[in-house]
């Protein structure tokens, strides 16, 4: 059965949970599930990493908080075209639509 898996990541690339989120997202994609990943707060710093770019290229729907980019001085000029810059309304929709929804903060 295909699921919509939602993940929220608010941690910088140096945090150990970043690898966990990546692994969960990749496993869900490989199992044929839809993956919705929202990067917020310091999590926006992961948008430029090769492993998170690869998730977007593999079909994960990756959303980056525009306000988080502004607050953490993350440039939005080189965002991968497979990722979307957005606001918290999108996060609300992901939370409502996904089961399970996991938050790493």
C-alpha cells in the first residue's frame, strides 16, 4: 500500500539526525511511497547538500522554508529546480496529508 510520508527537518547538516532523515526518505522512496520533506529553521542548510539534492532528484517533494533561509543567511539563488521555496502554509498541508509524519527538531 502506497503511503504519503511526511518529514520535517529543523537541524543543521552537522546533526546526526540529518543522516536518519535522509535514510528514512530514501527507504520510503525505494519502497514506492510518496515523500514530502520540509526543511525549516537550520534544516534549510541541508538544501544545498548532495544527499538532499539527490532526494529531490529521486522524486521526493522537498520544500524549503523561505523565512528560514532569510533568518539563517542561506542563499536562495541556487536552489535545485526539483525543490520548492515556500512558506508555512505548505507545511500545514503536509502535516494534514501525510501519515506518518515525523518531526526532527
